[in-house]
């Protein structure tokens, strides 16, 4: 049981709110990577894979209600995070030590991410109650593969996944 809770905790890990390194190509295109808090929730992943999980209409409706509730809880948190997001990634060559305001924003963002993680975990636990045992096992596998596919990537904690 502890192992399963540990794995769930890993599933919902969201990269910390920090500047990422960019390449010259991405800087010249002025394209901004979507923020990490815009990733799909675990409940939405389950709904998206309803055929793979063989969800019934009743299960899909229940998961939809859980997702709607999660969206309502997370909306103000996401707005606050977007307000804290810098307009452009910092230039590593010209950036010295972070200012006191930067550090305060980072700490505030960290707290908001923790709330998002807690909300996602609570919603997933509620969603698991809707699933059968076989669906729970398959859902964990789907979520793990989704997490690996959308891991920290470049500039995130630890860089690209091992073996790449």
C-alpha cells in the first residue's frame, strides 16, 4: 500500500516553478512552452482513455463530475501561477543572483504547485473509487506511461529521461 501511494505521489509530481533554458531557435520564434500546470489531470487522462479502460457511461459521467470539480478548485490557483510567470525565460548570461522578489515569487509558486498536486491526488483517489480493480491497475499503467511521455524534458529537473 505504501508503495502504491509513493507511486501515486510520483505520478503527480509537477516540475518546480523555475526558469528553463531555451535554445536560440525557440527564443527567436517567441514561442513559449505551455506552463507545467496546464498538463492534463490524471482524471482527464482516464476520461481520454475511456475505451482503453472500457469505462461504462456511468463511470464516464462520474469522472466528468470529478474533473469539473477539480477544474473549479484549480482555476484560481492556475490564474495565480500565470500571474507569477515571467514574461520570457531569463537570459542565463545576463542573469546574476535572483532578486528577493524572484525568490518570493518562486516560493509562492511552489506553494501553489503543492496545492495543485494535492487537488490532483485527491481527485484521482476519488476517481479510483469509481473504477474496478482491473481498471485501477490499467489506469496506473496508463498514467505512468503518460507521466514518462510528458516528463521534465529539456531544462527540467534532471534533464531528459535516462537512456535518451
